C-alpha cells in the first residue's frame, strides 16, 4: 500500500536571491521563520520571504513553499523526493526540494 503525502502551503511567497560567490551572508538573511542559504564555489543563493527582501537585491520572485506534514524519517526518507519530483517533472513547473532532518520543504514556481 502506497503512503500518501500531506502537503501544507506556507502563506507567503518567496524569492530566490542571487549573489556573487564571495558575497558575505547578509544579516537580514538570518532573520525570519523560514529561510534557506546555499553557498557553492560559484554562487550564494538565499531563499527568503519575498516581501522582506531589501530593495536592490536581485531575486527570482513568486516561489511558493509547501511542507510535507508528519514525520519524515531523516533526510534520506525513501521515495519522498521521488514522490514530489516525479509529478512536477510532468508539469511546466520549476521546483527546489529541501530535505531537512525533521521535515521536507519544497518550493514550486509555475512556468507561464
């Protein structure tokens, strides 16, 4: 029997901010109930509530965040990412999945 996932839509829209790789993490990016910071050797990206992103910051707007409800058995929960990504691959949507220790959040942006 296949287990169904219950999703909750977070109320705010999010933006994905883009910074040069050597940019220090801004203080504002560490405040709030939900934010995600990813730094690689090529860039710094910050997911942050869109209405709180300071003027002048380059960002991709209108991402929506969904939370997978219930206990997810660690970041390697078998099938969670596939169950989320597979149906989205069949739509005209962009997605970003953040598997965390106690929950999974995914961001979705519908292409127009």
